[in-house]
C-alpha cells in the first residue's frame, strides 16, 4: 500500500514509519509513505501557502494553488488511482470499519490542513472524503494523519507478528476487547483469572466473549446492538450483568 501525505511538515510524517508496527510494515515493503510539502509548489519569494479569510475573522486559510499542485504531483508519482482524504474535525468519525476499508486500497492521499483550514473550493474539487479522529481541534492534520497511518499499517498482511492480534482488537466485531493478563500469576495487585490458566480453550473463549460483551455494555453501550446478539451472547451478557449487580464497583470480571 502507498500513502502520500500533503503536509507542511513532511519530516514529521516520515517518522511515522520509523518505529514499531509501522516501521516493520515499511521494512517489509508492505507500506510506502511519501510526504509532499505544498510550500515547494508555492510562488513568490516567501512561498506563501496561506492568506487571510474573506469576510474577516482570525487566522489564516490555506491557499488553493500550492495544495492543488502538491496533490497533482502526488497523483503523478504513481499510476494507481488514489483516494484523497482530508483530515478535519468536520469529517466523519474515524472508525475501525473505515480503517479496514482504507487498508484495502492500493493508494491513499492524506491532506493535512493547518491554520483555520483549507479553501473550501479545493476541498470540493479534489477531496473524496473528510475524516475526523475526534471531537476536538488540533493545530494541524499531521497527528491525525499519523493515527490513520498507524491504524492502516497494522492491518497490512504481514505487518503484525501474530495475524490474530488485529482480529481480536477492540471494535473488531463491534465490541471492545476483553481484559488481558500476563506473568506473574500472583501479584499484590491481584491474581490472574483461573480460567485463563485452565487450558480449556472453549471456556477461555467463552470467558473472553463474556468480558468483551460486558465491557462494551459498561463502557460503550452505544456500540452494543443487543437485538442483533445471538442467544448465546445474550446469556453471556446476562451472566456479566448479574455478577456486576452482585459485586458492584469491585467487579473485576
């Protein structure tokens, strides 16, 4: 997969493939990342990329032409069709489903705004979709781009040491992830649930499913589509609720 990023800070974006899973994806040639600075395509001695907004008000708006030229250069660098995604608080929320969809594409171009944003005409002419990583405002789209890059990179086949890791993540299947434990078994902070050391894979799977259902019900009920749950899932969720009602705030699964 190839990701191009239109940004005033290409060096920052380059670091996105320097470490961890994204670094491994880059080393294994599963992901290639390319930065394009619109200032390189700006005219005049000062290479301006922004101007004051019409109608007055604070801040600056990014100019059409430098951005458009950078996008054109990115498109021309590879013949594969690219989907252009503008990272903005006004976009549709980034979800795991959207990440999976982007991860299947051969090419994506991420457009990072700055200041008060981008001239609306450029968005209407060049952008395929707008995406937001949350209901808050950042100084620019670079951190949002890094989030998208990381989320997409880990879904590339071969990027993770264990391919099952992605399948068990939170939001896969619409639920939050279950709790996880490792050594030691006994600790001053508590003991690992016995079922996880039982060797009974069916019971472990049942426990993990119950915990995922219960955590989603507790923490993100908006994600839990109860009418769509199977009879077995309803039973597991009812078990969790009963245990939660019994022990209250001390409930640990």
